[in-house]
C-alpha cells in the first residue's frame, strides 16, 4: 500500500468517525428533548388522566399509608352504573380470579397467564384485609407477582400494597414501596366515579427514579387506563342488561296479560300469575335470560291450550 492510499484510508476513517459522532450527538439531543417534553408535558397529563382538581387534591383512603410519596398519580372516569354494580368487578380482580380487564395478550407475553372475566362470579366476591391479589401465576417469578389488601372498605375502596409493606403496616409502619388504591365515589344512584390512585415509593435511587418516570409510568398508564375502561364497559353492559329486564316493567306486562285473559282460572295461568306477582324478588341479570325465555314459552303454550279449549267449547 502506497503512502497516498494510506493517507486516503486514514482520511476516510476520520470522516466516518466525525459523521458517527455527529449522529450520536443529534440522537442524544433528540432523546434529551423527547425526555424533557415527556417529563414537562406528557407525564403530567397521564398522571392525572380524567381526574378533576378536587379528586387530585383530595385525601382518599390509603393515603395515610404512604404519606411522602416520590410520585403521585390520580386517574378517574365516570361509569354510568351505581356503586353496587361496579364494586363486584373490583373485588374479583386478580390473576386467579377475574383478571385485570386490561391487555391480557400483552400481559401474557410475560407468562402471567391472565384471563379477563366478562361476568361476575359469586365465588370471587369475598375480600378482606390481608388477602393476596395475584398479578401473575403463583408458580411464576418465584411467587413475587402479588400484592396484599391493606385496607378494604366495601363498596368504597380497596388499597393494595407489596407483601413486605403489608408486614410493616401490621407493625404500625408505612408502605415504603407505595400504594395502589381503587376508589368508588358515587355521583348519584345511577353513576359512579372510578378513581385509581398510585402513590410511589417514599425513597428511591436516581436510577430507579429515571426508570420509573421514563419507562414504568407510561407503561403503567397504558395498562391501567385499559383496566379502567374494561371495568366501565363491563359494569355498564351488565347494568343495561339488568335495566332492560326491570322487574316492575316485566311483571306488570305479564300480570296484565294474565289478568285480562278470559280463562284466568286455568291452573297453569294461576301458577304463572303467582310467579310473576308474588315471586319476583330479584333483579334479572344478563345470565338469567334463559329463565325469561322459559317463562315466555310457558305463557305461549298455556294461552294456546286455553284458546284451543275455548274454541272447542264454543
């Protein structure tokens, strides 16, 4: 290799080194600008997504367990259903129960084995302080994918903490890793505010703080927002199915049809009338539609028999 070619090769390498340095500099600058925009504008928005000023500044159940959080998130939305229709969906949250109503496919990429329920299960409606809420399968992650119920106010609030914090709280201490609280605030008899408050750790290193703000917080917002919308959708759908089968409306229509029929003394009609007028003690849910269909078929069959007998008699 001649001296000229060596000089050319050296110059080429220098030029590429300069170009790479410039590209790295622009990339670093872009990331820094994006990080600042995220921290100053985007993060404050998703930390208070849907919440009013009063809900953000208000003291909620469980706040006393983490009095000095490094970060605080309060998110809220309105559910067009009463508290009694929303609370069952919160009580059955958990990998071993009704799921988390979020992106199960995304959670299952981490072998969590999450499945979201679309109906209320009566066997999952008991919770109390000290219960474990599993966020992953018990045999995954060394059994660490769980939180513990620190405070439970039925139809009002459920406060979740880490297992280690649960032990500290039982000894009169605070939740050093923070709290995660589900709150129901009734608007009226037909609407409820679902509020989720996350209080971060009381003390964390710079690296942990950076990871939390740039990685954990936005990911947690995406998953939590989907959970809140999932609870809203399920509670409202169940409420619409129930309201469409209101006892007063259904029973009055059936009773009117039976009472105005000219053969009221027919034994099958008497049985249906007793069921409709005296035995309707509960609200129907979407899963009781089969019972209504059976009653409808029974009424249709009975009326057909009575009409046939009346025709023969005439």
